[in-house]
C-alpha cells in the first residue's frame, strides 16, 4: 500500500515541481508553451479547454514528458513473480525476491539520453521519438 502511494502521489508531485522549476529558468520554453495554449484558445468559440484540445498542444506534451524524465522518483521496488534470467548474464532472479529498479539511473543515463541533465522537451518531438 505504501509503495502504491509513493509511486503515484509522490511521483506526480515531484514531476510537477521539477517541471515548474525548469519552466521558470527557461522562459523561452515557457513562452513557447504559452503561445501554443493561446493558439488553441483563440481557435475556440468558448473559453474552455477540453480533453480533445490537448492533441493540439504537442509541445506542452513534450515538456510534460521531459518533466517526467527529469523529475522521476529515484527508484521503485517490486517482487519478482517468476524466476527470470537477466539477458546476457547467468544470474536468475528467483520468484519472490524483492527487486529495486533504479529509475533515476535510467533517466539520466547518457547511453540513452544525449546531455541527460539538460531540460530539452524537443527530445520527445515526433522526429526524435
């Protein structure tokens, strides 16, 4: 139960905090998002954003995804549900063993992310996915 709480609530709060921080120190990104939101508002007859309107804001989505990457919970733990051999290794994780997954290690790994500490929503653009 505690694991569910920390993975859900704490992760969301941390991600939003990190995203707000980066938007504050990157006003050019904040302005680009604001322009995208303004464009959607101006194209509507009413002053309400609906769920379908989010599809018209791809840069906002990219910034949120980058916030998730940089503002992730450092790690999570799971119980292995079946024996599992680690690919490329002889080690087998036995069923029932608690496994810690280093999320932050993956999100900041230069093997997967160019300049991993940089806030760059464009890494989630359609061209870069």
